[in-house]
């Protein structure tokens, strides 16, 4: 099996158009790409290049206008809303720029939340919460709400929440965008470590070329919704 | 998502907006309270009416007579000799009919009573005497009377009506027949002894010179029985269907043992050779709705029956209609409260758009999101319903207390107009939950339809 077919993520002629009044916005316009299992890929591009739209399509939160997305052997275009929810529960974990923790829940409750949707048995949940928290290096302030935690702690908690259902693919949308550079580096070190130790495929959206160069195995450049360039980053993969 | 997770999430979400959700729940509570107060009044009035009709003995009794005695001109005329006699055999057969509670003879004789009022010489009084079974103590007549009921079925005790008490004390007749004796007057009668003189039927041998067809097998003997007056009532208990109402009552067992001569015994003079028969038997059934079936069974045995048509079904129908309208009025407040639920949940959906987006991004299905809002509506319905039942119960109690206070001021007997049965408690809470869920349909559907990408962009 060649590397293309062994891909964890593959898109073919992927298109996502939006109607805005009379005009059509081509947010993603015929993107075909492949990310191998266990690879750390960075999606780079200026604002409005289609990075986040592509991320939402990969996460199954948005529907493609045409083309196909295959993740871990599942063609997302053929899945109904319930199957897409299942896919988000078990196949992907998401980390956002603004952390997106539920503000009314404590750290532990936030990490536990995906397991409620996945109907994980109650007695198993505590162990899995502890496991996810230790993976991201969080041990204190477990009963604190997000507003009582630092940005770094919140992003670690979000990462723990993304890991708790043991996904095969981690999608990180500007994970360091709201963090200072030191904390941002810590978070990316952590993501890279998880990528290597858990052999989890990571696709990260960023507009910071330096970070992509430092951590990603592969750099994918988008511009005006199109795939502009794709390069293998040996330096990132060597870290 | 598992039910306990849904309940937990619903509970924690409701706690996040305590004031708003408490006010909405209070609104549901007020709605349910008005429903419960209205329906409990309807149920209470129905119960009161049914109990009073039941205790009148009108609708659960069948008077059975022999066709030998009552044959109308236009009815088929069975030969008197073919008609079945109303004797101990038929009495026993009636007791075996399903739903029959008891069968008693209608013993009713004119007796002479000798009584000496305090400070006066003994005087003679004539009064219709009737026998009462122990079950007569449940008659509404005994809800408000002087003295007590018989201490046993065979004791030599008597209960009299007020106007006979007045006659014994040589007092002038009252304008109102059921006017009570004063406590002093009652004390001059209660516990006192009265002598009852009656004619006893005694078995007798045949006179030697009598022809067989002229023979009777009993003789009539003059007898006396001392009785102790134990109670004074307004009228004959269960006497509504009796033409000749009694003024003095003695226990059924005692009456049967006295073997008093009855009008039916005269038939034996005319038709010698027949054993002891009854003029009428009173058959009591468990429920008024069973009267017709029992009556049919007795008719099939060849007897004439009489009962007052079952009024309870008509009463139940009337109260069902009344309850329906009371329920509609009561539900209006709940309908208004349901608008409060819709408003609260739509507000929650708008406020929690981003949270809904997050939940969908981490694996919540549309159904999960819908269920969370549904459970929130249901929990508000449950708490609102429980609060409403408690509130409705309190309102009913206050209304009842107020009404009884007014009745007491008007010298009327207090009654329980209001009643909250367990089924109403369950139904009110259930109805509250159902109404809340219906009110939650639209907000829940709206939450479920939210586009997660849009929702995640919401600040």
C-alpha cells in the first residue's frame, strides 16, 4: 500500500462554497490532500485562505459542497448527522484558539463531558479523566472553572478533553493564538509529544510559519481556498 | 446519552440561572395549583354527594316481595298458589347472589309502649316499630343524633325518633319534625326503660275439631319486652323507601327472636299449610351500580323487586362534566405558565449558543442537544408540578376551613368540600411534566438545529 492510500486523512477535489447575497464565497476550492497516519501536518495561510473552513470540514462540523473527505476509512459525505456525531466522539479530538471550555463547568467536568456523549460507564470515567489530565500535565485546580484558570491551563484542559475519548486524529485550530509565546511553545511541545507517543495524527492550523517549521512534519499552504503548496518538513519531524 | 447524565446536566444548567428558572418553575407551580384547587373541589363535591346518597340507603337497596302479595291488574296474573313464597329458603338464596351484602326482613309492627316520664304516671303510646340491622349505623341519620347505636344485634335496646321522644315526655309537637330534643329533654329519655307490648306468633297444635283446610299452625299471644332507650334520631335510618315509617327501632336480631306477628302471617290464616313467610326482604348490595344485576337475578327467581334507579352514574356523569370545565379553567394558568417555559428555554438557547456549538464539536448529536433542553423542561415541570400540588392542597385547605367557618356560623354541620386524591397528585405532576415537555419542543428543536460552526463563532 502506497503512502497515499495509507493516509489517515484524504480529501479529493474538496469544495466548500458559501452564498453571501448574490455572490459566492469559495472558502475551499478544489483541495486534494493526504495526511498519513501519525503525521503532524500544519495548515498555513493568511486570514481568509480557507484554513478554518477546511478544519471544520475535516471535523465533520461542516458539509462539503462537493468532493470527498475520507478520515480513517470513513467517507464523511456519506455519514448522516448521527454518524457524524459518532465520528466526532470517537475519531477526532478538537482544540480551538479560544479554548472553548464550557464556562459553567469545572475543569474535571469539562474533560468528562465528551464521555457523557460517548456513554462511557461512570466508573470508567474518573480513570480516563485522570489519564488525560496526566497526559497534559494538569494535576491541580481540578474543581476550578475556566475563568479561574490561566490561558495555558485552559488550553491544556481543552487538550485533555480532546484526548479523553482516545481519538485517532487531533485537529488544532490556532492552538497558540491566545497564548503568550512561552506557553504556546509548551502547548505545542505537548501536542508534538502526544503525536509521537500516542501515534496520533495531528493537523494544526496556524498562520505562524516559525511554529509550523519547528513542529510539523509537513507544511500545507492554502491561499484563496486553494492548495498552493505542500512540503515535507524534515526539521520539524526530526524534533 | 444516558438518562442520569441528562438529569445531571439539566439540573446543573437550571442552577446556573437560578432566579429565572425559579420564577418559571413558580409560574408552573401556580398553574398546577389552580388546576389542583379546581379539580380537588370538584372531586370533593362529588365525594360528598356520593357519600350522602350512599348513606341514605336509597340506591343500594332492593325491596323484594312475593308475587303472591303484589299483582297488578294489567300484569300477567300468576296463580297465587304458583307464586313463590318469600320464606327463609328464598332469603338464603338471595344472600348467595354475587355482590349482595346482606338480606334482612322488613319487620314492621304497630306496638304499644308504656313509659313513665319523670314525675308522671306511666302512659301508653302507640308507635310503628321497625327492626334495624347493624349496617344501619352507617346511615346518614346517625351522623348527627343523640345517644348511641345499639350495643349488639340482640340486646333489648331501642332508638326512637325525636317526635316520639316528645310524645313520651308529653311535650307539645314541634313545628319541625326533625327538631332535636334539648340535652335536658334527651337526658329524661336516654337510658330509661320502656315497655314494649306486642303480639307474638307461637307455634300451636291443631284444634281437634278443625277441618284440615281451616287449620293454622300458630297462635297469637300477647307479650311484653322491656327495652332501654339508647338513642334519639330525626327519622328512620334507610327509611326512604318505606311507606309506613317507624318511630321506634329495635335491633334486627332481637326483632327476629321476638317472633312478632306480621301482616304476612294473616296470609297463612287464608292459606293454611304454608310455613313462615316475610312480607318483604331488603337486599343490600355493595355498590349502587350493581343493583340492576342483582335485581334481575332476584326477578329470575320469581319475585317482585323494587329499587330506585341508580342515580350514581348520572351524578358521576355530571361531576365528570363539572371536573372537565373546572380542569379547563385550572389549565388556563398552566397554559400561561407554559409560555414562561418557552420563553425561558429560548433565552437559554440564545445564551448558550456557544456551549451548544462546543457540545456538538466534542460529539453531541442533535438528539443529545434536544434531550438536554427537553430534560430541563421536564425537570421544571416536575418541580413546578410538585410545588403546584402542595400549593393547591394548601389553597383547598384554606377554602375548606373558610367555608366550614361560615357554615358553623350559620349553624350548619361542617363538611369536607375539598379532597385531593392520590390520583390527582400523580395526574397533576404528570400533566405538568407533559405540558412542560410540549413547551420545550420548540426551544429544544431550535437548539438541536443550531449550526455548530456558527454557534462556535458566537461570542
